[in-house]
C-alpha cells in the first residue's frame, strides 16, 4: 500500500527519504553537494526525472536558506560585495531550469548518474587550498558574472555538487578563507535553488507534500551542519560524504543503465 498514492511511495521509503534529506542538509551546510544524496534517493524511489528535479529544488531551498542565514548572521557573508554574483546566479539558474523542462525524460535518466559520478570523483580528489586573506575587500565584480551565470545555469539544469563547485571556484578566484568561502557558496546555492524552484513550480513539476516534508528535515540538518561548519567540522564529513555519493552512484547506474529495458 502506498503512503503517497500519486507517487506510489511506501511509508518506509518516505521515512528513508526524510533521513536522506536530513543527512543531505547537514553535509550541504558544511561541504556542499547535498543534491548528490537527495537526487539519487528520489530517482531510486521511482519518481519521474523532471519531478525529481523540481521536488529536490523545493527541499534544497529550505536547507540552503537556513545555512545561508546562519553565515550571514555570523557576519561571514556580505551581500553588498556580491551583488553581481547574486544577479548572475539568479539569471543562470532560471535559464538552466527552463532548459531542463524541455529535455526528454530518458535523457535526464541517463545524464544524472553521470553528473553524480563525476561530482563524486571530483570530491574524492579535491584538496582544500590553503586559507587566504579572510578580509571581504577587493572582491572582483567582473569575475562574479561568469562564475554566477555558469554555476547558476548548472544548478538550474541539474544541481548535484553546485555548492562544492562554488566553494572551490571562490577559493581560487578571491582572497577569502575557507569559512567565508563556504558562506558565499551557501548563499549563492540558495539563490539558484529559489530561482530554479520558481520555474519548476510554474511547470507544475513539484511534489509538494514530499518536498516540504523533506525540506523541513533538510532545514534541520542544515542548521546543525552550519554550526559544525563554523566550528571547523569539514574534515569529519568529507570521507563519509564521498563514500555515500559513490555508493549511490553505483546504485543509480545499475538502475537506469543496466536494468532499464
């Protein structure tokens, strides 16, 4: 018997998705990449790929909003210095989400496991650069536009690993330490999530009950994760994160590449 009939979702699967969302929020607030857990979990639950992307954006917006507010409240992010990136990210995310609506479902089924796998491999070999000048001065506005447009577009059309990509690119482009860079990544992730979610809502590609429930769980995990991140817990999460991502990738590849008729 299905707990959510319109999604053919059992109660046990529903509880599992909530647990995954909590874990994703916790990890996303620290290292980014929560979508690497929620998207494969939603696909494994049997949701259509377009509905997966829309529902994932709904729950991800809860978590990224919570984490970004935590960094802003601790004065680890200054919006006025990142106006260009905020606008560029919003534009890129809207464009990416619009394109995702027009991709055939079987393309998304084949593409998402590849994206998840590449992001997992990237995180496996990624080394955190040395911390730089923590002052939020001399932030190049010209660099923010291509960075925001490209990462916003990626988050709109797929999404897994966006937070990690924001962290790495920001460390390389600006004189910020890891903690402030994480604040930038969480905030930009919130902007792209919210903008892409708007597009998916208009297209009616959101499972509201599931998305809101997972969003509350993800928000709770993000609140705890943000505190751990600010206290320096990145090294604790990274190995667990990589193992879970690669395991879920194997499951997705088997499901959509080898068992699909």
